[in-house]
């Protein structure tokens, strides 16, 4: 059975690239009726952030990727948090010490720095000659040590990657990496092998940064007599031709995009296509469609550039098809943030905005019109706004029609004949419809851009406010 895993380090943040790695592992598992496992790689305790595991679990949940085994839900291969598996790694490290595939190293930080300064590009196997007895005596005396992998000094190693093909690395380019650190914790280089094997991972899907160190992991599989998993390394997501998307630039977090008002599935859909394609140019795809079409052959060997404009477009498609109630619920935090406590019908505002926003935070600009009219000023807004070349209209049109506008609003607001009666004013005064509608809407809002025309604005603000505003304009004309 296919078993894949997502193995994030708990940094308190889920990078969009990490989410995509998780997604491909999820899609591949689901496509093959397999299992998708979440494993927390928290052996670097200096990087540990409180609550970070929750961030990951919540993100996967929002993204619609339900894991079959992992923290909280458990499973037959737990624990799924590496810091809880310390003894397991130590036991396997002992096996490697016994077989000569690993050795104790007592080199001080100073010696390693000296070595580095002298131009060495890797550890020089200085402690390899120390006998097991001597090493154990030094450990018993309380000396600090690490356990290193013993890598052959010559020869080369080849393995097959499903995306990159055959990858060959010279052993002389590989360092005797630390497997167990001085605090007794394993490094990634060790733990990933032990866990992938013990958790029955069949396909190892991860970032390309591990492509060249995989031969080292293979040596460990071989030393322990284990079968290697299938490897699938993924190219990073780039901000532009030369820079990766990075946390530092604030343009890479799943949560950051949610906060901007991207819908979780729109993000998932977009990143699925960054590095993989379904070969039939489809762009808008549900999770089930992604699962059904996913294949390793569709993975790209080249890196892809993140295009926020494209993701906005895809998001807008999902926004448009939401049921109004759901859209309105999703908008509430954005109303609270950008336009709280306005005297308008928010539900109706949602109806007006839904076809007009691409991401939910667009409300920041789209609802700016709510603040343009000032009842307390001598003039509620700049009357220059009445002048409009396209509609060939100006403040004179307003002067000519304001009494009729007030009358029609008073009598017909909210009724079916409203728009007909408004048009009739234009006709009676020898004006074009557009000339009147422009000034009418401006008089109600003081804004050049609004989601909808006069009729919608009366409905949004209510008849009382509409009349108060028209009368205010009249008195200031
Ligand atoms: N903890 C590793 C990382 O966050 C996981 C790499 C892997 O998937 O093997 O990069």
C-alpha cells in the first residue's frame, strides 16, 4: 500500500512551498488509495516554537488535507513526533556503531572551526580511529560527543529519482554527517531514514534540497538492510527567476494568504498547478479532481514562478460561486477590519461585493465609498465629482433635477417603479439617462466608484439616509 508523509519542522509557520509538498504527498496517497501521514520533525529544539504543531494541523485542516496518521489522531506507527522517539534513534545508532557504519566523534567546536578555516570542506574523520573501548571510556568520564556516519572515501553512488532521473554523487563529496547530536537528539539526516522506514513510507516526496544528500541516506538504508523508498524531489516555488518565495519577504505563508482573503481551496488549487500539470490545461479543479488526475509524470523538473495575479483570478472564480450566506460569513472579519459599524445593510453589501472582489480583502478599496459622504461638513463632498465627461454631465444637471430626485426617492424607493421613475426625470428634463444616473449616485455617496448604481445605493443605505443625503446636497448646491 502506498504510504506518503508530510514531515514539517514546527516553525510556527507553514510556507506555501511546504503546503505544496504536503499536497503532492496527499494527492499521490489518495490517488493510490494509500495513507497520508503527518510527522513532526522537531529534533532541532533551538528552533522550536510554541503552538507550532497546531499551526500545521490547522493549516492542513483548512486546506482540506486530512491526514490518516499523525499527532492527535495517532496510528499504528507512532509516536509521530520525533522528539518522542529519541530512544528509537539511539538504538539504531548503536547498530550502526556496531557495524562500523557510524563512529563516535569528540571533536571540539574549536577544532572544527580550525578545520574549516584551514580550507577543509568537510569533516576529516579525525575520530574514526578511536577504538570503541576508548570512546566508551571517554563517554563514561562525561566527555561530550556526537555520532557520525562513516561514509566511504571513494567511489560513487547512483539512485533513481522519479522527477530528476538518475542522480550520481561522488562519495568524496559527501561528509560524515552527524547522526546523533551532543544533546542525544538525532539530526534530520538520521531521523528521516529511521522514521521513513519504520513508518512504512513507500514514496518519499520532499524538497529538492535533499536531492544530493539522498545517497547518504541510501547508505544508511543499506547498512541497516532496509529497502529504500521511491524518491520524488520537488523544485522550489520561486518569487522571480532568481529568488525563492521566502518568509522574510512576507509573501510565502499560507496564513498570510488566508489573511489577505484568499480562500483555502483556491490557494490549494493554484499551488497544485505550480510544479505539476494535469496535461489538459484545466485550471480550476476541485480536490477530488486533483486527486483523480494527479500523477508523478505531471511533475515539472523546472521550478515555477509564483504569480499572485493568477491566484487572485482563480480565487475570484471560487468567490463568485459561493452561496451568498457563505460569502457573507467569510466577509465578516474583513468588514470588522476595514469598514466596521457602518449604517448599512451588510448582507446586501455582500450581495453587491461578491461579483466585484477577487480576494476578500479587496473590500478595503471597494468599500471606501462608505466613508465619502460627510453629513457634518458645509459641503458633504467635492462637487467637482458631478462633472463627468463620459456621461456629459455636471453640477448643473444636479441643480436641475435635485427636487425631482428627492421626490422620486421619497415616493418610490424600494418599489418596483423606482428606476422607471428616475428615468422619467431625465426624459422630462431633456437629459440622457446616464447624465441623471451619474449625478444621482454621486449625490447619494460622494464617491466616483461604488458597487452598483443609485438604486442599489438607496437600498444599501436605506431610504432615510438617502433622503437626508439628497437634502444635504440640495442645501449645499
Ligand atoms: N523536516 C524537513 C523539512 O522541513 C522535511 C524534509 C522531508 O520531507 O524529508 O524540510
